[in-house]
C-alpha cells in the first residue's frame, strides 16, 4: 500500500506542476496580507489588555482611596475575568506555524516548494486521486491514535501522510478527531487543575445569551474569549438561553447558530447584500463604519461551526472560501461571484478590433473610473488609477483594467468589512490543520454543506418516534410523496425540517431525520423542530391530505422553519 500511495503522490505533484500556479505577485500579496492580519490580531489583543489593565488600575486606586464608596456596581463578566491577565505574549505568526513540521507535508513537497492551495486546479481534477472504496476502509480514528502515540520518524506508513488521497469525509473526521483530542486534553488538564486549585475552570466553552439580545450577548462572550483566551474556542461549544431549562446536547447550539445568522445577515443590519443572479451573499462596500465587532463575530461563527460540525444556512460565493484560506480574489473568481460582470470583462478581453472593425474605446466607452453598487442600490465611484475618469480603456491596457477592476470588486472595496471577518475566523482556526488538509471548495462544504440531495439516503437513515415505524401507512405515504418532489421542493422541505437546504458532508445519510407521530388525523399542519431535525407529523387519513398539508407547511415556513 505504501509504495502505491507514494507513487500516487508523485503523480499528484506532477499534476500540480503541469498546471498554472498563482502568479508570484499574487502569492507575495497574499503573504503580506497574512502578516498584516496577524499583526492586527496581536494589536487587537494588546489594546484589549491595555484597556483591561487601565480598568484594573482605576479600580485599585478607587479601592485604596479613603473617599471611595464602600459598595460599587458589580463588574461585567469580561472585566471581572480580565483582572487575572494584564499582559499578552505575541503568538507565533501564521507563517511560522506553516513552517512547523507537519504530517501533511513531506520533504519532497517542501523541496519543490509545493503548496496545493497556490494552484487553483491541476491538469486533472483533484478528485481523481481519491479512491472512495479505499477511503471507506480507512479507520481514521485508529490512524490518528497510532500517529500521535509514536514519533513521526518511527511511523512506517499512515494515510495521514497522504491528505490528497483522503476523501473530504475522512478529512473532516480527521479534523474532528484532532479537535476532540484537543478538547479531551484540555478537559483532563482542567480536571487535574481543579483537584489541586481552589479556582475552578470550565472544561467546556459555554456562553449564556438572552434571546432578545442575542447578537449583543454573543459579541461580549465570543469577543472576550477570542481575544483574551483563544484556546477556549477549541473547547466543545455549549449554549444556555436565559430563563430556559435544558442541557445543550447539540440542539440548542444549532438553534443558536440558526437564530444569530438569521438576525445578523438580515437587511436591517446592512452588512451584506444579495447578488440577484447567484443569490449569494456579499459584503456591502458602504456598510457602517462601526460594524467591526459584528463582522468579527460572523467570522468566529464560521470557525465555530466548522469545529462543532454545524451546517450554517448561508450562501457565499466560492471566492469567499478562497479568501478565508489566505487567497485573494482574482478575475477567474468573478465567474461565480459576479457572473454578469465576468461575462462583460470576458468580452472585453476577447474583443478583436480588426474583426469587429472598431476600437475598444468606441465599442465599450470605458475609462479607469468604475461604479460599484451597494446594498441600497447606490453607485459608488472608484478610480482604478489616479485620474481614472480621463484614462480610456484601450487594446493596450485592457488586461490591466480587468485585473484592477477584479481586485477592486473582490478585495479593495470590501477590505474594511472582510478584514475583521477574517480576524474572527482566524481566532478560531489559527492553529488547526484546516489550511493543510482542505481546499477552499471543501471549506465551503464544511460551512454550508452540499447541494447534492439524495432523498433515498435521507429515508435510509430516518428514525421514528411516537408510535410510527417505517412500515406505518402514513410513513409509507410520506416517503412516496417526498420521492416525487422537485429539487426546489426538496430544498424547501430540508429548510423546513433542518434549517438548511443543503446536505452535510457525506450526504443526507448523515442527517438523522426524526419523524414523530403528532396525534391522530387532524387539520393542523406538520411542524418541525429544526434544532433536532425533528418533523412532527399527524397521522393523516389519506395520502392526498398528507400531500396537501405538507406542501402548505413547507411553502409557508417563515425564516428557518422553527416551530
């Protein structure tokens, strides 16, 4: 096996080397951007600690002052906690982390200077190097345990050394095992600490929020932990809603993510806008200046969702996930993010003046001043070059125009919005294997799930409750109806029952739908608890009635279909 996979690795490298690598200019820009991100991250932590130190000094002076009041207002949770830490140590830069020996890189790859994510695609698709049958036989948990229990130099063979060969499902399993192993080690060290110390530490990352102040409470909890104690974010995530009973076994966390993404992506915040052609979200270039914390929160939510295996009901274009991997947006990315603009620029690049009998200036009438629409439909003017309004686009400079225009759309015009968003994401994922293991398209699957919907898989994994079995007449009618649904109806059904219209990695077989009998035949509609993937289905007397009630329910479900 080792010899075969090693040969396959050589072919994988050859596949990369025979394709087009990102330009050196782009790679250098990305390197500088990463350094900038890391420096900003450290500065933000320093500012936070400086503020905390100032508050501590003020409180200490007030305490020593003979005229101070004997009682004072209780301090906020963040202020109370920050009194224990008033200095910060600079973390290793991302580039330094990359240079640490990694099981996902080998000496030949390092010698060749190969970084797979510097190649948008290979000569052949990356998936041809993944053997699905072999991947089904791999015990990733066993591979990982064997790997961590002995020195790297003594390991004869491990699939962990060949990430290109691993399926996305196994990569996710490996990331989750790494995460759980880290959580276990943290819980064990905290347990030992709690035995010998009077200061109790929490082995979990738990936040307490009020439903009517969801974003405000999440900002306070996540921002503090992300800046002051980023390791807390690697712990298992739990949510408590104020005034509500119940232990979070996954359902409350999922509901928290659903509710907060619904609120923060709503038009009233003005942080994002929707492309009418792709229905994808994109940053609003004229968003308010004071939304830095909210963008950071969203980035952290994406990272936390990955670590806690929660699919978010959001749709970003693929370029967003490239940017989260440290890449910058280029002209090729416009095809999926801004299709109309891409087609226009493509026609500009392929325009032949001789064949068309006219110049580019006459045909297009463009200058190096362009307009970008914001969330309100207003047009924002930008000069791609100094005095751009008087520089015409010609046959000579059209490639420069396309490059600068693409850079403006995907990078420069949204820099103030994307930077804190990226900071938040890095706060959670900074020291993980995410960038070593995954391609940008796989990160999209981690966050938002797959668009491939196989309802036969959904049926095979379904569970039944309240008196229903797979042989109940209503259940048989139910699946008979669902199998006739169009793709659009299937997406509506999934959104109604799970809060997302996409499948998790590995398909719908990994989404355990619970169908519970909700009383005898009645005129009421089916309802759903999206946080538990549960459908409450009355025992309708006929297949016609079941189809009518189910169609009404999924067509009129508001928001995330929560009931």
